[in-house]
């Protein structure tokens, strides 16, 4: 008699036992309907992830980059030079590492350039350094050297970035489009002039409450805080679609590892990888290992919510228009 598979679900162990009665058993074992549904959902999600990554690779990133807030305290008019800016992150649960590294080249005034770096624990301001130069080429040279030292990758080949053990990983951050924000606000003002309404709302109270929840500016942020997500590094619309897709991809890998009863060090490494792709603020605590189905499902729900970038961005940018809904309903 053959040994039973070790990963057979409890709900159908008896059926599996009948399947493996003797060596001459010839017909195929039927896969439980529940597992078929789960496999189908996982396949669909992986396909969506691959499509998102493929689409993102064809799109050109907008050049609306912003100087780090700490640098602006020193040079209020500092602006990113071309596209020389990056956010790096590294989490290693075994060593209790959960740290970021920012590198930027900025033009502060005429013939004044800085290779700015800031680093520290995720969720903290950390330390920073200003390497000032009169020649922009020297500032760029310093930037590229620092990027190479921290990631083991060449800046000029960053489109084919490869993560290395013990090194930082580059995080793809969405920059706010100031012009779009201005358009949204101006558009809202124009709409307000035309659509201002001060009467009573005629909708059912439950419907009013639902609309208020949908357009709540604090609800999303509070929910992310409950999940220990680093709001400062992953506020609404900041983490790019492809970065969210990478996080979901790791969660699917963790889910598969749990089902296959992989050893704990595998789950620890995969959890570190997830936190690297999607920065979390755990203070000085050791980042927890993602080792249960319930926490994986919870994380997946949050990441898929974050994935709806277009909707969440519009809700935040059109705040004036959002408020009109309450008055016009």
C-alpha cells in the first residue's frame, strides 16, 4: 500500500484513503471542488499580477519627483535633478532588520548640487547626509556609487533590477501629480459654484451613512494603521501598482509554502521578502512571520484594496467634489 500524501486536507482524508488502497489502483483521484476553486482563484490572481507587471514595464514613469522633506528643511527650493532619486528597503526578520535608504541628487541653486542620503528604521526619520558639489557630474557619480554599494545593482541597469541577499531592494513609488491635483481642486471649485446645494438630503439614512463611509478620508488610513502598514511610505496612491503586484506575488508564494508544510525558515525568508516589497512599521519589534492562512488572507485583502490605485487617487484628489455628494444627495 502506498503512503498517503502528507498535505491532504482533513475534510477529505477518508476519500484519499480509499484512493490509495493498493498498487493496482488505476483511475485518477478526484480533486475536491473547494481546492479547484482555490486553485482557479490563485491562477486568476497570478495572471492579473503578471499583466500588471507587463503593462507597467511598457509605461514611462512620470518625471514629477520630489525632494525629501528633511532635505527641504536645509534647502527649501531643492529640486530633484532629472530622475536621480530612489527609495530602497530591506527587511530581514532573522536579524531584526527593517530599514529604508533614500538617495537623491538635487539642484539647490545655480551651480549647487547635493547627493542626499537618508536612512533608518522604517517609521522613523533616521539619519541623513548632504554631500554637496558644484559639479552635477560629481553628484551623480556619488549617487551611482551609493546605489551600487547598497543594492549591488547598476543604476543605469535598474530596469532589470535583481535583489541580492543582505542588500537593499528598490521600491517603486508613485509620485503625486501636482497638475492633476490642481485640476481636481479647480474643477471642484467650478463644480461647487454650479452645484452648491444646502437643502435636506432625501436619501434613506442607511444610504447616506454608506456614502459617508465610502468618501471618508480617514477610514482607509485608519484601516492601514490597524494592519501595521507604514502610512508614510505607503500612503494612498504612493506605492505603485507594480510594487503592490510584487507584494501579492510573495503572499501567494507564502500561501503555497504553508499548504506544502515548508519549514519555518522558508516562511521567514518569504515574509522578509514581502515586508521588503511593502514597507511596514513595526517600531523596534521583530517583524512577525506570516505563517497562517488567516493572516495571509488578511494581507491579500489589504494589498488588493491598495491595488485599486485609480479609484483611491480620485477619491483623495477630488475632495471638493466628494463633499458635494453629501450636499447634493
